[in-house]
């Protein structure tokens, strides 16, 4: 009986299974509206789910379209073809990688370069490393944003070096994602240069970038995170980033600050309070013999 329930839940979770539109109709729907149009992305998710040769060929044709929007949508489709649900297996990876690399090398439109860079990241295409590093120096922030997403999937030291440079980018979104990648997605990487890049972001006025840098630095037990965490615990508002950083550092002096925060946060949202309780519990367990 449990197996039946699991199967039912799986079906209910993926409405893409039941979409009966043709590939051509889905392609047309993907081209409608603005970049973030939910109806367009719903159609793209169906195409990802199908992952057939028919879908691949349709997406490849889009890469040669005169319309920049169509070329970008072709990259959006190719990036996650066949990988739309847990346990699914990407398909046609060689052909998709080759096509996306070709697009990245010849494309000039920044929005298409963003889609191509992100798609190569989803594909984890190792051949794209040098092209993505080149894209990281593109004069437009939109293209550099694509480089950030592509490089996030690359394990090479050269990718880390490029992300370190992007973490000080003039564009907020590029800087934010590069800092997140360095601080959280690469917790297993720990070099003086990476730590220095995160420490440099502690001066950010943007609370999200500051928080990402703080979490990444604290995860590496860097002492430069201690005072910023202490100050942030006494600030207003206190963020979940600060709580996570406090837990990573485990400094006993944070404990009374956390208790005081709990006493004054009765009206905070449930997620914040649950994280706060968990962090306090970690400190209390650490105090036990």
C-alpha cells in the first residue's frame, strides 16, 4: 500500500506528465511573454520532462533562429533536457554540450549568453570552462551573470579564480551569486584567496551578500567572522545567515546573545524561530560533558 501512495504522490507532483500539447505547441508557448513568464516556463518544464529526440531537434533549430529570444529559449530547453524530476537521467548530453558551446562562441546578445552560460552549468559541461571564464569578463552584466551560473558547476581551480573576481563585480546580482557559490556551494574549497574574497564582502551594505559572505567565512572557522557575527546578533533585524554563521563558529560568547534574541523574537516568523531554537540547542549540547 505504501508503494501505491508513493506512486500517487509522484504523479501528483509532476503535472508535466499529463500535458498533451505537441512539441510544436510547447515551443510556441515557450516563446510567449517576457523572460520570466510563468506560462512560458511551464511549457519549458514539460519539454525538459519529455527529453525526446523530437524535443532535442526542435531546441537545436531554435539556436539558429534570427530572433535572440528564440535562441535563448533553445538554450533554456537544452540545459535541463531529460532532468526535470528527482532520479531522472539527462539525455543527449554530448549533442547538447556541443550545440551550447557553439552558441556561446558565436553569440553576441547578452540575454542569450546568459541562457547559454546557465544551460552549460546545468549540463556540467567540462569543455565549457575556458569559454565561461572568457564570458566572465564580458562587458555586460547580463552575460557575466550567465558566467556565474555556468562556473558554479565547474570544479577546476580556474573556475574558483574566476568566481573570486566576479565576487567583487560592479553588478549586485553577479556579486551576490558569486559570493554564494564561493561561500556555500564550495564549502570543501578553502584557500587564502577565497577567504579574502569572502572577507572583502563583509563590508557590503546588501544584507544578502553580507550574509552569504559571513556564512562562508564562518564555515571555514575564519576568525574575521567572529566580530561581525557578534555585532549582527545584536542588530536589527537579525537574519538566518547570522544564526547559521554563529552555529558554525560555536563561540561560547554567542550563547547569551542567542538567548536574548529568543526572548525578544516572539513575533518573528516560524522559520526564523525554528532555526534559532536549533542553533541554541547546538550550543547547549556543546556545553554538556
